[in-house]
């Protein structure tokens, strides 16, 4: 191959690897960073010392038997990452390790929002169920001609609802 072709292939590889959202870190057998793409530098910091620190704390303790480790959850700084650790061998004499970092931070935030929405939905279902029960009691009292008891029950229910609304307002104000 001509030097110009090699240069073009190298630049093309850098462009492709640089645009991946997954962070890629290639380590030599001594744990030195041979390569990191822009996403890895974004997640870990762009200084080699930060990457080396991350590797010593998060990769080597998990990479004891030389087997791939997939989807290992890691909290690192502001990011929640899924980390794959893949041994790489074959293109030279020494074994290397490829670390792939997949950012799940946005997915975690969306899941938390969804969980909050589910809690609100459950609360609404419980309130609807309780309201339906009260209507059945009120209907039963009216049907049996117990007007005074029905009015008393209705008055207590309205008072309880007003207390709940006041509590809700207090909680909203504190948030």
C-alpha cells in the first residue's frame, strides 16, 4: 500500500471510531492506554492518568481470568455506564484488553421518570377505588332511607377530602 492510502485508512478509522457513542479504550498487557476515542475521554476525562485510574479501579479487579465481562454496571462521575471488558489477542505477541463503555445515564433518568409516573397512576387508581367505595356506601344509605347517616357520611367525606387537599398543598409548597 502507498503511504497516502495508509494515511487515508488511518484517518477514516479515526473518524469512524471517533463518532461512536460507545467509549473505547484499548489497553496493553501492562495496563497502559494505547487508544481511547472521544466518547471514552468524555466519560472518563481526557487525561491518561484519569483513564489509568479508572482501569485500575474498575477493570483489572474484574478481569481476573481473562474471560470477557459483559454489561458490568459502573457509576463513574456523572455517568452510569455499562462496561464490557473483552480480551483481544492475535494481531501481535501481547494480549490486550478492549474496554467498551456504553452510557446508560439518559435511560436511567427516563426509567426514574417512568417509575414516578407509575406511582402517580397507582395513587390515582387507589383514589378512584376509594371514591367508588364511598359512592356505594352513600347509595346504600340513601336506598335504605338513612338520610341523616348519608348526610353525616357525605359531610365527613368532604371534610376528609379538604384535609387531604391541604396536606397536598403543604407538600407541594415544600418541594
